[in-house]
C-alpha cells in the first residue's frame, strides 16, 4: 500500500489510529479491567496482546511515514528537473543527432496501396 504517496498517507493514518486504539485498550485492561468484558484469568494475556499490537502498528506507521517522506522528496526532485529541462542531469534541449531516420524503407512503401510516393517525405528528422 505504500508504493504511492496517497497509499503511504492512508496507511500511516490508519496505522496510527490502530496504534492509539490498542494502546488505550491496553491501558484500560491495566487500570480498569472491569469495563472490558474479558474473563479475569485472560486479562494479563489480553493486555499483553493489546500492547504488542499497538507496537506493531507503531512500526508500520513509522515505515509508512518514511515512505511518504520518500515519495514527497521524489516528487520535488521530478518537479525541479522538469522546471530545469533536464532529467538525471542530462539537458534535454541539447540532445540532437542531426540525422534523418527513415520510419519505413522506401521499398516497403512501393505497392502498399496507401497512395504515398516513395521519396524523402517519409523521413523524420530527429532534433
């Protein structure tokens, strides 16, 4: 879910809420277990499970926040490169081969029935 910026944001929000909820549940099982409908002999195990689950959610939240920061930095980098006219340090407006590249050989155009003549008009100049 953290492969996109929006997925990272959504995952971090839900994970943070899960961590908070389980921490509160663990606190209730510690200080006021009579408000939670659990058998008396199961309270220590339920409390431990709530705190372990809260810790797992906290780790997932940290990972998703890290992914969100990474996606934001990549987005800023791409915007900066687009504004400067370069990608990975290569200036796009300086690339020029000056060659004419044929899209289809002239003999392939003869008799194709498309009405085009075999000449220089099929060439595309790359600049």
